[in-house]
């Protein structure tokens, strides 16, 4: 079973690309979706204990948590120390289930794959990228997004150029969905043939 790690900076089209892999029959474990679920379940009590006031009606209020973190960015590591082990446990369960089911590929969608040192948990890394101006337009079009929020998010992410340099495959999402789909299919064909590296711009 080949574990594909998918990553990319905000606004690069990572979630859409994960959907394209899923459409090709690849089981996907979305770390962000797992966190959302944890914020309605087992992460609520420890996160509220560390960040009083972020729990509302039995769930973590992500806007309030983001507000507190914006005021004290150094506390991101504290949050990660709580959440990452829970995310990892869910990931391990996913991998075990897919291995038992005989999956040829699985996709681990990990936004901070490089930043969190997760490269050892995957066999190949696919980086989603696009022109910086396209990225900027996409992100600033999001509800509630501001220049300051965008800058804070980028400050926590490895520069796109460095991610591209460390990738086994790069998917450029700046040319439309069908072109991205073609690149996804090409990567799967390449991996099926046993080629796992080469920093290919598929």
C-alpha cells in the first residue's frame, strides 16, 4: 500500500485535489476534517482547559480559538501538542483499516506535512501549487479572510518554493480542474509502475 502525502499552502487547491484523488478511488484521510471532528468530541475538554473560553455548546469555537492564537501565536505549539496525538491516532486507525481492505493507495491530506515532520509517515509527497497571485485571490475571496489573517497563516507555512523543491510530484492547480485531474491520473499511473520519486511536475 503506497501512502501518498498531499500538502500545499493555503489557497493552492489542496482540498479540491484531494477530491480528485478520491474520485479516482483513492481512500483519503483529511487531517483538517479529523480536527473538525475532534473539536466536536475528544479534543474539547483538553483544548478548553488550555484555552479557557473556546468551548461553546460542547464544541470548540474555532473563531474564538483563532482569535486567542492571533494574540499569542507562540501558543500554536501548545495547541498542537494536544491535537496532533489525537489526529495521529485517527490516521493510524485509517491506515490499518485500508491495509486490511487491500487498498493499493491511500492519500493522507496533511496541510502542515513538512512543518510537522510528517514526511516519514508517507511514501511519496505530492505538493499542490499555483501562481502566487492566483493563491492570493482565492484566499482573500474567502468569507472573513483579511490581509492580516492571510499573513499569519503564511507565517506558519513553509514557503511554496521550498515545498516544491522537496516534493516527489507537483500538481499545478492554476490551469483548471480538468488539467489538475489529468495530473492526478498521471501520478497514479506513475506510482502503479513503481516509480516513486523524481520531483516531477506531472
